[in-house]
């Protein structure tokens, strides 16, 4: 904690007045203890009206504002110890580490994987996927052209032998069943339009239009296959005398070949369609890059790897000085031991325990003055209350409340472990009459009184008491105005 020089000067000036007042009160208490508590019965005290600080006097021990006992979070052999006792280190400095080659490699791999996911697909990989799509499109174009050739051959070269005038008005030679005859003649007539249109579309077919044209090719092939099945059935139903057995056998063999060629063309067309669809999907995924879910998973993998690496290292949690370094290279360690300790640069604090009877007036922000046994009671160090525990702490069976004070400004004389005597100023009694508590007695009626010295006489003066601003002192709210003299031991 640092304070500008002009603010610190003002603070010291203000504290000089407070310390003087506190010293006067302490002297009065000492006088009472010396003379009033068992000393001369005629010892007196001069009553004054003044501003009197309300204080709480306690003692405690100086400690660093931050300190830490550090150890490894994983077991292993110490790879290196990189600091010595007394060395100043910055927050984040690696003080020691165990063997961690595997963890370092895991972090590097996770970093590379995450970078790949975040970068997306490389141009070279996109080019490969684009080439695969182009190749699949070209194969599909070839399959469609081959399908037309197989279909045209099956119709015009192989099935036309069972018709008369197949190119104009086809009439089935084997007219034994009316429904079959009608169906075959109509389909053959339709082919006079379908096949030329199909051939014309192939003349303008490109890779880009192959996928759309494949549906028409598949439909045409299915029609041709059905037509050939009907033709084969018509041959099977031929009557004796309509054709020789040899002719019928030859026609059946020719149509069977046509059916095989068309079926093979249909299978090739379907396979090439599937290959193009697969290539297009791969390209689409490559172009889209990594999904947010994949990137999140990659980032989680990196965090896990970094956590595993961090467990192999002891790192300074704050700027400060190394106060313990027991880690030795080659030593086997486990998480159950603390090998290293630090104190922070954040200044020093004092922990004191305020009794229950005094805690009500203590609050965060209260000023305090501190003396250290190492430098005697005449050297004061300003401090301020920064925390008061809400829950009690039992000290010797007595409820107390842990109160933390911070020194105002840095001072090289202050060291951890010093014994501190603290006077906390909890308020100020303005224009008040305050006397030693031992100078106030109780009469038989229970009223508070003091023994007022009036010339050579001692008078019984009833008073009303108020707050106790400090140990051994009591406020008189009525009965004394200031300027009087009273006995330290009431009579």
C-alpha cells in the first residue's frame, strides 16, 4: 500500500496530535496506578475538558499481506529448480518443474490441431476436392452417353426384328395376345420421339449439366428394359409357323444381349451418380470449414493439455520474494508436500484479536498507530483497519474478533514476524471530561461519585458516567465541568 508524500505528511501531523493525547491519557492512568491504586490517599487528578480519542489497545504480529506455501500438483522427478531463497520473482515465473516432456508435446499437438480447425480447409485440399467433383461429373457424362448407345442398340438393332415397319408404323409380327401387342407397338412408336430427343440432349451435355441429365437417362433406360422384357415374352409366345425355331432362338439371344447391355449401363449410371453426390458433399464440407462444435472441442483439448502441463510446474502466484526453496533437481516429489514458499510485495499487515467488549467501536477505515518491539515505544508507524471478521475467534476461551490492519506507506524497517502494539482510534469524544475510572466510586445508594478537592476540604460529588474511551478511563457526562481537582482514590 503506498500513499503520496503530501498525504503521508498530513497523516503524520494528524497522528502527532492523537499520539500526544493518547500519551497524556496513558500518563494519567500510570499516575493513578502508581498513586491511586494503593499509593497516597491524597493523590489528585486535575480534571480537564478536551477532545479525547476513543481507542482500543491490542497487540499482534506483523505478516506479509500475501504469503503462499507452494507445491507440485502432480508426482514426479524434479526437472529443475529455478529460484533461490531471497530472490525477487514476478507473478507467473516458473519456480520449479518436474519431468514434463510428454505434457509439453501434448500441448503443442493440441495447439496445432486447434489452429488447423480455426484455419479451415487449405486451398490445396479444396483443389483436390474440386478435382474429384469434376472427375465424377466427367464420368457421369460418359455413363449417360454409354447408356444412350446401349438403349439405342437394344431397340433399333435387336428388338426391331420382331416388328414390321419399326421406323414408321411398327406392327408386331407375333400378334398372339392383344394387350402385349398393343403395349409393344405403342412403346416402339414412342421411341421414334424419345431416342432422337435423348440424342439431341447429349449433344449439349456438359459436366455442369450431367447431374440433372442423369435422371432422364435413368428413366429412359428403365423404359427400354421394360420394352425388352415384353419383346422377350412375345417371342416366347410365338406359334408354330410364325417363324422358324432357329429364327426365334436367334432373336431371343439378341434381345437377351440387349437386356444385359442396358442393365449394365443402368448400373454404371447409378454408381456414377452416387460417386458425384459423394464428391459434392466432400467439397461442401471442405468449403464450409470446421463447425463451431469442432472448434470448441479442439479448444477444450488444448485446455486439458495445458492443465496437465501446469500440474508439473510451481509458478509464482504474485510478485514477491522466495522465502523457502527445498526443491532439488532429481528429487522425487508428491502433491502432499510443500517445497516452496513466497511472500508478496504488497506490503505488510497486522492481525490482532479485539475482545468482545471493545469490538463494537472498531470498523474498517479506522486509523491506528503502531509501535514495534524492535524499535521501542517512541517510533510510531501509522496503520489503518482494512478488515474485521464477522465471526468470533475464541482466544483462551474468550470471544475475540480477528481484525486486520495495513501499514500506511512502505517502510524498510518493517519485517514479517515482528511484534506490534496497536492503538486503534475508534472515534473522538468532543469537548469531554474524562477521568481515571478508579477515581469514580459508588456510594451506598449506588450512585457514582468522585472526591472533589475544594481548598483544604474534600467534598462528595455525585457524577454521571458515560463511555469508556480507553482502558482505565471513563467519561463524566454530568457533575464535573473541567478545571476541578479530584482524588485518584475516592473517599
